[in-house]
């Protein structure tokens, strides 16, 4: 018989939004979205170690709070509350995904804690139970329980798996700006939800197979709001296209922007043009779904 786990390393990948449409404002104050999430190979790393009762977080990123304002801590507390366990844990977070960048870093850390503690604490929670607690933590958290490529509606928590897109290489640029998602949605002054605004899953899933159509069909509705305040992000996108990207947009509510290229060589060459910024060449991660057991 194997001995119980005491410590576990879990990866928390970033996402980009290949398209993001705001369908409208909802009565609960959130916005109805239609989006495609794509997991990418830039990730935070968390080490979870069992200890009695207390939840503690250490982190190598200065500005991030380590108390229960941190979504990773809230995820562990939510599991304790839900299951009544007396087990606790220390979480060591190595941050690689930039903060408030539209890449889902905090949400992914929370999902990694849910997946990791389900194993470390032997909770045996089923996917539906994890999804419920994930959607209470934040709109993007459920996606990170699945990973891969997903079509999302609702607040972003209603997910349907998409088949893998044709392969590409991306350049991701972080323009050293932290943008609040809440403020972007509020500044957008979107009108009430009109369900006729949806593209539909069928249209999106068939378009996903043909990246040459993406520029004409897709985009990010939050760019209008963010570019008004930060025109330099729009300029970066123009530069990415000039550098050969076949598709370039802002991710989520910003501030990061990405460009997609047909080859690794093209992506690496383009990356050189954006010298003063933090930037990465990335690849999409394709998977059926992350292990939920
Ligand atoms: O769900 P999450 O906590 O990540 O969202 C942060 C903020 O972004 C929300 O408080 C809300 O103001 C806004 N938001 C929204 N509609 C969504 C997702 C987020 O208005 N679908």
C-alpha cells in the first residue's frame, strides 16, 4: 500500500482569450460573455504541504497579498468549509504569470489548489462538486479545472470543450500595467443582455478550425474600453500584426496582448521587436481535460 501524500507540486497554467464577446449586462451585476479560453504553456508553480488546520501561503511575488485576499488561500478555506476537514496546508507559490494581466493567473492558482488538495487531503470530491466551489471563487476558475481549449458562456463558467485548433506559436507581451477587470466592465457601460447576440457554439467551433478566418470573425469587445485609456496597447497589437502575426488581440480585460504566428521561427523573430517589455513565446496546450481525480 502506498503511503499518504504529504506534499504535492501542482502547475497553474495561464490562459488567453482567443475571442471575447460581451453579450450584455446581467441583473446580478456580472456580464454575460461568449469566449474561447486557450490554456498556454506559461505557468505558476505551487507546492502544497499538509499541516494541521492552518492555511498559510508564501509567495515569491512582492505585491501579492498572502492572506485571504489571495484566491489560492480562499480556495483552500472553501474546501475546508465544504468538507469539514481538520487538515490544513502550507502553499508555496512561485509566480510566473504577470498579475492583473488578463491571463487568469489568480484563478488558475485557485483551481490548482482545488485539484491539489482534493488529492493531498484525500477528499475524493467529484468534478461537479469541484466545479461548484470553483464558480463561487471566480468566473474563470472553472475553466482551469478543465484546461485545454474551451468555449464559455454565462459569466465564463459554463464550459464546452472544443477540439484542438490547428497548431501555432504565440508571442505574449505584458506592457507592465495592472488592469482591474471590475473597472473595465464598469467603464464599458454595456447594455442589458440580448441572447440574439450570441455567435453560438456551432459557429465558433467550426471557425476555430480555420485560423485564417479569425481576424474577420473574432476579436475582443473589451478592447474598445481599455484602448481608450491605454492606446499603447492598441499600438502593440498593430506592431504584432506588422511583425507577421496572423491574429493579434488583447487577452481578457488586459493588460497583456498576444500575437499568433505560423512558425516558431516567426514568433521568436517577432519577440525580438518588443525588447523593452516582459514577453514570452508560448504554445497552446491541448488536452482532453486536467485530471479531476
Ligand atoms: O468573477 P471574477 O471575480 O473574476 O470577476 C471580477 C469582476 O469582473 C467582477 O466582480 C465583475 O465586476 C466583473 N465581471 C463581470 N462579468 C463577468 C466576469 C467578471 O462583470 N462575466
